[in-house]
C-alpha cells in the first residue's frame, strides 16, 4: 500500500467504527456513552485481532493486513458490500480495473457518436477522476455552462459543489451532492493518493464547506441506476433516470445517460429544450487536444448553431441566453 492508501484505510476504519453503536455491534449498552461509536478495543475483540494491530491499521502504519483480517473487520463494522470492496481495494486485494494504456482526455470519436445518436437524451462522458470528456447537445441544453466552463473546472464533482446553477438545478442538492461524493470515493479507492485526485480534493475542501463535511464522513456508495430530479429554469421539473455505460475498449470511461422517467411528462419537457438541436461540436472529443485556437473557433460555431435552433423554439431558451450562470451535472 502507498502512504496515501494506508492513511485512507485508517481514516475509513475509524469513521466506520465511530459510526457504529454498541447495540449495532451486538454489545450491551453501558450507561452514558463515553465515546462516539465503538472503542478500538471492542472492534479488536469482536474481530479477533490484537488491539495493537488494529490501532496500527487506524494510524496508517506500514503493515499488511491479511484478507481474513479485513473480512473480519468488515463483519464487525457491518460494512456494506460496496464498503467491504472499498476496504479490500485500499489494501490491494481487489482486482484493479483495467485501464487504457494511454489516458483518455476527451471522449473517443465512437463514444461521441454514441452520445450524439441519443438525440433527446442528455449524455456525457466521465474520465476516471470525473472530468467531463464529452457531451451531446441535449446535455448542453440541460447544462449550458458545460461548453464554457474553464477546462480545469469541467469536473463533475467540482461543479456539483461549487456551481450555483447546479445547486439550483438539483432540488435535493444536499442528498444528491452527498451521494456524488460517496460514489466518487468508492470509485477512486486507492487512486485517491494520485496527484490529480489529491489536487481535486484539496481544491474542493478549500472551496466548499459542505464538501469538507461530507468528505470527512468517509461514506461509500456504489453507483445504481436511479431517478434524479432536475429543476430546469425553462423546462421546469424533470424526472430522469440516470444510467451509466462503460465502453469495453475504454473501461476507464463512463458514459452517463439521462432518460425520461416512465409515467412522467419528462419526455415532453425535455423535447421543449432539445428538439431541433444539432449534434454537439463543442465537445472536446472532436478538437485537437493541443490547439486552444481551434477549440475556441469550434465553440463559437456551435454556440451560433444552438442559438439559431433555440430562436426557432422560444420556449427552449437556455439560461445562458438570459445571462444566468452555469449548469447541471
């Protein structure tokens, strides 16, 4: 394990220990609680691990726990399947997901074509560290700021916690933002010690008090397709199903797709802001990665194309046309 991995493993164990009551662990209550959660001695006793060994784990010492020890701790701490897998990955026992030999900065052309073919369904592509690497026109209609936000800020987690437009777009922002942080932590696992991840977390902790709070909880949650509600300034309330696809030849990418939830009017509401839009040409996937001037010209052309389309559909005017700020994630 790396030093950062050991530190994360120790902090995760401590957070889960402090979040578990004696009753949850099958121990009798003892008057007024002296500490939050279980004591280290209680965890070690229930897990069959020495107090010293468990203490060293929480302290991030350079030791190598066996799979059996980690499984025992997972049982004692009542970890979910996702949390158990996360613990194993931090210790190096979970098989690491294969990644492309060359890091992908923008969505490959075939992935961009897939998103464009989805027409009225907002879709975007995430890299392993949740940078937005591509999107379709429907997503640009849902979140107009995606094409204009600075490249260093075009990160889903950053936008969720720092963009006022995104905050307003998510009626249940507190719940949704916490879930995003838990999902990001679960996916990142041992990579949290990588420079790109450390830089992102440092920036978020400096910029967002809510992020500092949820990140300190060390909550873990696996992704699951579910409904998400958006409060779009033009289309109104949109209830959409959130899905993820992983390209087999680029397992380090996730294609996120929003489709209208059944038994709702989301399809009609989405159509009011997406009908007539041209395939997105502002996605970074179709731009030379080292040519800012080419990117600028392409962005300008796409903005004019979308503007003409929206002028034909007055009810579809995006917030950016009214001078409002950025958008949803």
